[in-house]
């Protein structure tokens, strides 16, 4: 008898199965580790379902994975092995790795579809994996633009003109107006055409914004003075290095002086046409927690002749003037939402004629200082409030200086979504044309409330009070109360139906009061 051979308890069939399982596990482990590293770099998820290629291969892949997962040889895949669902229903990473190895798309545990190379293209995937990606062109590093940020779903896309976007609108309305003054009632019906346009640059750096608006009236019944107006303003913002921003501004304004203006000619059938040419420059810079601003503005004002009731023309060239103002402000940033500041202003007014028609030299100087705080809480509340002191002196010794405490505020508050409240308070010194009177102090308070009643219906309510405070004993003070309400119905993206109604009351300490009613309805076409 030959020597007895030691035989292993591992049968040939089980040895073959073990060898095949080891080879398959080693082959599956390599793509799994590579995919795990890729997932750590790019944030890819694991798959909970086999890829489409596994189903289309006739089931061979699934049989191999089942064999590889059965390490104990009982014919049942062991939980926790690659490709085998765990007790909670999820799968291990080998299945996802196989899907990635086959070049197919996979689905993450959250259900999001992950694109494969076949879907996205090899060029895109190659650029994503490059560390030394190309530097984008200047035009691709776009800065946020306020015009785009303020765009709503009801605003139009505008018209592209080269590197600019033009958003024009025109409104045609029919109106009625009734005025009562000195016991006399006067009514008129008129057509009014309002045009507005905004031209905004679409540049990577810097920004040019041009806004214009105009109004033209044509009486169709009754009597009353027409009130045409036009205004255009341009603002070029320059984004300079080291947190520095500069603005170059220019503008033109045309309007007809209101009959209720204190300097208007009382018995004129046609008031003076006023033209204003303005220019200015400013520069703002951040110095850490400090913010500095300097600004220079120059305004040139020209008055046309006035036509009296008897047809005589009266020249107002003695009111032509040039005024310049220099302003400097410095603020301290307690936080991005709260910045206290102090500001000083110096102004100079020079009339073309040394003395007016009454023999007074009205050229002079003005000085002002104030302290306040800027608040920016996002869309809920932003603006500024300040208090200070202002004085104005004149070249003629017969004209007394005007001194006044100032309280200014401009606040935008949104208490509810779709509701905005704009609160504006301004104090200013206004010149006078009355012989012996230097001027008056104007305190103007205006509150505007807009509310979105529906997605396509907006309501606006306005209320204001203006106090004209003259020097003691010079002339009677005046108080002007204004209120109005309006509705805007967005028929579609390019057409609105507008309606307004307003009332104005002027009261005087001495003399008669005056009041005015106005109502109108119109259509607005915008693009």
C-alpha cells in the first residue's frame, strides 16, 4: 500500500468557487476605491440601483456579483458585502463603482441623476479635473448690477442696443382738473403723454445709467395752464482699485414754473419756462471701518420771459444763476448695517446780473453741517436719518441771513411682503424774488405707500405736507397738503392700465386758501 496522502477539507468545487470569488473581489475593489476618491473630490453620491448596462448584459454581471458576495459557500449572498443590499435597504459602493467603470450614469441616494462622461462630454469632464484652469476673460468676471437686482417678474426684458439695455415706456392718459382760488373756480380737461426710458450698460466693470422722463399736456376743454416737463440724467460709475468708486454725473431739466410757486408772477397767463443744466463728480472710498465721500455739484439755471394777461412779455433774466455745492462725508462702520456719519457742505450762488430788477444783490454763500446714521437691514429697512444746521448769507446787506436747524430722512421700510413705505423728510433754504425778502425755509415731508393687492394689481397712496417758513413778519407762512391714490393693473407684461386721483390744499396765515382736484385714467405701453 502506498503512503497515505493528507487531503485538504477544501473540495475542488469549493476551491474553484473561492478562487473566482477572490479574483472578482479584487477586480471590484479597485474601481470602488478609485470611485471613492473621486467622490471625495467632486462630491459624487453612491447608487442604490444597478446601471442600465447591468440589465442589458443578460444577467451575467448580477450572477458574478452574487457569487462574489457568497463567501461562506451557502449559496446566499452575505449582507454587508459589496453589491449586496444591507438590512436597511441600501447598497454598498461596488455597484456604483461598476456603474462608473462601465461609463454609465448613476443615481444618488437622494434620487438625483449623476451625468456620465457620455452625457456631459469628455471635454467638460477634463476641464473640471484640471487644476490649472484658464483665467476667465474680464467680461466674464461680472460684477452685480443694481438694475438687474431690482428687476421683477413684471419688468420687461428691454431692448438690447449694443452693450446697453433700453427699457422704454409711454403712457397716454385723459385727465380732468379743477382749481379754486380767490373765489374763482377754473376747470379743464386735457390729454397727457408721459414718456420714460432707462438705458443701462451691460459691462463687466463700471456702469453707465441714463434715465429720462417727459410729460406733455394738451387742453381739450376748459381753461388752465399746461405743464410740460422733461428731464434726463446720466451717471457713470467707475470701479477703481482699493475699494474706490467714482461717479461722473450730468443732466438737463426743463419745466414750467408752477402758478402756486411763491416766486411765480400772479397775473401771468403763461409762467416762465425753466431750464437747469447740472454736472457733478463724486468719489467714495473705504478705509477699513471708515468710509469717506466727497462730491462737487454745479447747476446752471435759466429763466425765460413771462407772458402777462394783457400779452406783455416780462424778462426774468435777473434770476439766471449758477450754483455750486461741495459736500464731504465720513462714516464709521459699526457694522455693515449701521454706519454713523458726519457731513459738511459749502455752497456758492452767483447771479448773472449783480442786482435784480428791484436793485438787490442776491448772490451769496451757504454753509451746513449735520450728523446722522445710515441703516441697511436689507429689504426690510434701509435709509438714513440726520440732524444739523444750515445758514445762508447774501451780498446785499439789506437781505438778512437765513439760519435754520435741519432734519433730513429718507427711509424705505417693507413691513410685509409686497408692501413698501417710503418716508422722506427734507429741509432746505429757498431764495426769494420779493423785494427786501431774502428767502424762506422749506420743510417737506412725503410718505408713499405701495401695496401689491394681487399679482397683477398694485395700489399706491401718497401723502405730503410742505411748510414754507418765512422770516418773522416778512410775509405770511404757507402750508401745502397733498394726497393722491392710484391703481396699476398689469394687463400683460407690456401693457398697464393706470388710474389716479389727487387733491392739493394750500393754506396761508394771511390771504385766501387755494385747492386743486385732479383725476385721470390711461394706458401704459412698455418694452
